[in-house]
């Protein structure tokens, strides 16, 4: 049995919510991606994806930062 998914922060919760809303708004018609009602949702999702990725990159770079000679 798979373990439940627990997002690390509110951004990831919002990301998943927006992703679902976008899927519902577009349905099976990719042409709807350029619909006026879908574009703001798509743009917000894009911005949030970048925000989460940048945060993860900063976190991973600080966790694997410079090490002392004795490490």
C-alpha cells in the first residue's frame, strides 16, 4: 500500500489544487488552454511551480553546501 502524500508546505497544496482546477477547466480539449477563463489559472500555476522549484533548489543546495576537511 502506498504511503499518503503530505506536501511540505502550503505552496504545494495550492499547486495541487490549481493543477486539478486546470485539468477540470481544460477537460480533454487542449484548445481550451488559450481560453480567457483558463489563462489566469495556467499562469498562476506556472508561477507557483517555479516558486516551489526554486525553494527546493535553495533547500537542497544549503543541505549539500560546502563541507569541512574533516567531513
